[in-house]
C-alpha cells in the first residue's frame, strides 16, 4: 500500500465521539488465562455501573426489594429495569490477584454467598456489607466459544453464580451458587447502560486509545467469524489493524503508522505488515507471510475453501509486542480452524523485516482501529454475507473515539461492512464489537 492511498483526516471531517471510558481492568480474565487487575481507572472520582446479564432470557442480577433493599436482601434474576438495585461495579481484593468484590449501586453492600448452614452447592446469594471473606470474592472465567460471556466463580470452593431452575427459570428466580456447568443460567456478561453512536462503517471505525493518553501496550485483536464471510466475485480483502503513532516532523527515523493485517487473497489467508516513517511514500517495513524470495523470516499460510470465503468458526488473533519504553518491537499471530487445525507464528521482530531497520525506528502507538475492507490499492471490496466479532484488549483501560489524535493518517481502502456501536463503558478493560453485513 502506498502512502498516497492514505487519507489525512481534517479537523472538519473528524467527528469526535464522547470519550468512552472502558471501566476498569478489574481482575477479569482474558483468553488463555491472561489476567487484568484494577477496579476503576486511577483517578476516577466516581464509579460507572453495569448490568450483569444472563445468557438465559437476558435476565439480570437484581436485589429483591420486597420489604425494602437492605444488607441481607436476597438476589434474584429479573427483567432489566433502570433501577440502582440492578446496577453493579467492582473493586479489587487486595493481595488476591484476579479477585474482586461486586458492589451494588444501591449502597447496601456486595454480592455474598449466604453461609447459614455452611456454603455448598445450592447456597443462596444475598447482598451484604463488604467483608474480607472468600464468599464475597469473585473472578471471571471466559466461556469457550461465547465471546463476552463468563462464569462468575467464587473464592469459596470455586462455586459459580447460577439461576435456580427449580420450577423453571423465570423473572424472579432465585440466585444461588452451584458447581460449574455448561448451561446458559450460569453464563453472564456486562451490559452498559448506554451505547455510543455507531461508526460510519467500511474504513471508518472507532479508534481505541489509553484512557490517560499513554502508549498502548499488551495490544491484542481477536477476530471470531460467526457467519461465513463472502466477498463479491471472490475479491481480496483484509482485516486491517491500523496503529497510529505520535506525529513526527519530516525526516525522523521513528515509525508513525503501523499496519498489521490478515489478508484473504488467491484463496489463501496470510499475514502482512506495513510500517511507515513520516517521510515514506512506500512502507519502510514490509512483510508478507507467504513463501516468497523476499521472506526469509517465517512462512505461514492457510488455504481457504474458494472465492476467498472465510468460513464460520475461524478465529484469528494478532498480538503486538512492546519493550519497556512502550515501543512496538514485533508481533505474533495465529489462525484457528473449527476442527482444531492451528497455525501459530513465533514472535517476529520488526527489525528482522528490513536489514536497514535500527532501534531508533521503533515507536509507540497511541491508538488502533480494526477494519474489514479491501486489502490495498485505495479501492473497495464489498461483501454479500458475513458476520463476526472483534475482541480488543490492552494492558490498561481504553477509550473510544472517531478522532485519531496521532499522526492523523488513515486508510483509503473501503467496504460495505458495518460496525456495531460500542458501549459507553465496560468494567473489564475489553471491547467486544460485532461487525458484518446486516447487523444492527
């Protein structure tokens, strides 16, 4: 891709969304056991609250208010309302990494396992004043193949929050702890109280940045394909992950715009990298995982069925690697097929991609954006079908905006893909975002 293919965003064209603080890295667990810590961003003066919504009929955790809400009130699953007794936030448990209290917006306490008669499967849940006891400590364990959902696992015997199904599950069913099972009445997700406006789509999606303006570290993009992605006429396309660095005066060594992407072309799925300095009209660092004479780093390609179709159930992951100065130093990627076939690259350094590259070329990134568009050439690939989910994660809390606040460079390729609106906040430091044709 040539730099002439990029569009400089003007101040007039860059519509600024309200900044969406992604709550807070609160001990919620990422894939592969990676843990995030912290309950709300440092310096935040008031907490943001969320619903805890079940995969069973979208019921939410509710404090039963018959007789008034007080410490000792029972918890139930109820239809969603705009009431404080259904809204929750979290706070880290000191000295117990990955665990947190779940705190009610109604100032009566935290989620607690009633220990009358001893804690065991079937013990009921209540809200109680906060204590330093295992039956008030919780951690989140991802539910496989259900992005965004998790079990809420107790620090006491690893029992999980469960909707009691005695008599059938309905609004008003009691909440209890039980042994972990693969059932919807044990799966939960955070749901924000409001959403931001949706982005335009195609080559315009949210930019994600650190809530305090720091460089992004630990940056990961996962792509879950939930419906076959079918390009018109078998045209090539890419999942572009475009990363914007600080603007530089003309001529310095540091990279200002870095692009990492999965590319579907000629019925193969491969991985490409393009990185530019301020003065470059062609990529200073350019790499393609296909077997080519110019590629002596690593070869990794996966065949596609036909017409560049990407089947349902595939999972694509890219991880950006950084040094102690937050400079992006490299990357790794993986492609997992539904039958378990997996391609996993080693960690690949940026300096290995060009024998002229030196350490002063390495630079941090200030924001990133994920797109499903044409792979290059400032042209468009449209799709007749396809849906999926982006999962973004980073070491710290994130914010979302349509303004880049970096070098201001974006891409000129396009598509007819839509991107769902993101929530105003998430308490676990991650963004899940649906993309595709015909999404709401």
